[in-house]
C-alpha cells in the first residue's frame, strides 16, 4: 500500500478501515498494519469513528516524504548521510534527499566529527545540480546557507555555521563537490542542525532551536521548509546580499589563519576580507574588544 496516499486519505478523515480497504484494494488487516506503521513514525492517528490524523509531527520515511512532497530516504542510523547521498548521486538520483535519525560517522568541516543526540536533531543531505562552473560552488553554498538561516531565523558565522545572536552554534553545513571538466556533476549538501537537543555536555557553545524558541520543534516541517528554501535559492544570478544580511561575522574583529582585524566584507567568490586581506578557508575566532 502507498503509505503517503494513506496519510493523505486519513488527513481528510475520518474514514473507515473498510472504505480505505476498498480504496486501496487491500484487506482491512493490511490497512490496520499500515496505520500502525505510520503511528510508529510518530503520527497521532485516532481510530474513533474512523481513522483521523490528529497530529502530523512524525518522523519517518512516509511522514517525511508526505510533508516534503517528494521521496525521502530515511535511515534510523547510518554512518553519514553525505556518503549515502553520494552513492545515490553517482547512480543518477539527482535531487535525492537522505535523512538519518543518528549518524555514527558524521563529519563537520575540516575533518571534524559531528556528534548528535539520536532522535532529537535534523541530519540530512540533498543532491543538488547547480548550473555553474566548479569555481562558483563555494558561492552557491553561501547562498544556500543564507536561505536556510532566513527560514530558521538565525545567523551565519563565516562561512556556513548556523548560530544564534550570541554566536551559540546551532548547526553546520558540509558541501562536497563532484565535477567533470568545467561542469559541476553534483553537489552533496550535508546539514546538521540541533533541533530538540537540550544538553550539550562538554560543548558550552552549542545550542538548539528548542532552547531558542522555548518549545519542541517539528523536525519534519523544518526539513520541508529548508528543502524548499535551498532549491528555491538563485545560485546563478543571485547575490550574496542574503548572506551579508544574516552574517554574524561582518563588522566584528576576528582572528583567522594568523590574521587579526575587522571582517569587512565577503567577496563574490565567498572569500572573507579581513583588513583588506582575502581569506578563502579557515576557522573564524571572534576577538573581544
């Protein structure tokens, strides 16, 4: 049975098990079995006077595909969503979305590990095919990061750490490019976001959306909004004004790669300008004044 179509039918309920069985050409026992599977994803489905969807804040393959309006691969545990997405991309599945509830080998920028509490956060990768030359890919990542920051109502620490107004880290982005000659074959955009986690032992700078907003967050709804923002971003003709608007770095005194000074601007290729010097990569450290 198509569980996405089943969710849609129940969302318009109440609808009886018998009516659903006739609609999908299955037994009532099969309807019950699939409803239970949807409940196991966290959907609250009432069976009083017919099946009715009472709460849509679930998190599983059917729920995510339904909320995002597209196929989503959900893994309760994997090594890295980027690794799985890369396999899909090489098989021609451009546009693939891979979500995990837990990663055993999650990675951040510059080879760091990314730790996340299972079941609390949002870990996903999406395969993108921007029509740009490979040297423009870093600029695309800044535009995608800015689009996500706008949706979440947060800021960006150069180049693509998502932070709150005080610099508390909410998440990060790891982009991996595969090119052929002067063409981008695909970009794997991996995103790790602290959503409902409340404790960060040994990580005093970490925070989450739940902490910021004071209430649990619907991870499926956030994923749908973020994917829409990423894929709606104009990476060919758009400027970096969106990134500048949500920057937590520009105008501040920073230290990076042995250079200390005011972060004056982000160049069109994504380089950070610190006291007139261009920095293409590195970790920004804010310097107290």
